[in-house]
């Protein structure tokens, strides 16, 4: 069962009919997806605690993106 983001939003609008309620539902869904991703990332990666924000960015770019999307990223201008 494949559902694109646009069709998900459209269906929520049809079901709920209140834009603010739909936005709240989408925010809740995104938050829960983020929690699950972080939980899985921490469980599978075996990384140590990050020391600072830049370290966190590097780990996400190099380990997290590869783990979930099969690509790696490069952190540039992380503090701008």
C-alpha cells in the first residue's frame, strides 16, 4: 500500500475538513515518525554520544542518511 504525501493530505482534508486540525494531525504524525527513526537509528548504529551540535550533524550525514536512504551527506556551514 503506497501513499504519497499529497494524497495523504488530500484524504485528511476530506475526512477532517478543518485545515488547522489537519495541520495538527500532520505535525503529530511527523513527530511520531521522527521518534521512531531516532529510536531505530540509536538501536542499530551503536554510536557513542555526540559531543556537540557539529558532531551530531556529522553523524546524521554520514551514518543516518546512509542507514535510511542509502546516501551520505556532507555537512557545510553547519553554524550559519
